[in-house]
């Protein structure tokens, strides 16, 4: 089991009101959001390092990666699917 640390976070009142509509477990919700953002940041850092070493990703490589992530290669032409 992971250790926890209690912190204070300041949010806008309207954000808190919406948050409480979504969940009774505000701490769990926020912890999940923070974990997701950390994963996204780390992935972005890894992708930038890869491109610095190997050059930009090809359209073909991006389509293959999307297919592996979403399970259907080449069905999305925008970058919002990844």
C-alpha cells in the first residue's frame, strides 16, 4: 500500500461544486486526475526524447501506434485520438 500525504489545494468554488456533483470521493478523483496528468507528461517527455534521437514520427508510424492504442489502425486522421 502506498503512503499518502495530506495537502491543501485551492480551487475555484464553481469547480468544487461541479466536482462534488461528479463524486463523493474528491480525494480519489483528484488523485486519479493527477496520476493521469503525470503519465501524460512522462509520455510526452519520452516522445520528445525519441524524436530528438530518431527524428520525427512518420505518418505510417503514427497510424500504427494509434492502431495499437485504440485497436483500429488508420481510422482516425486527426491527432486527437492519441
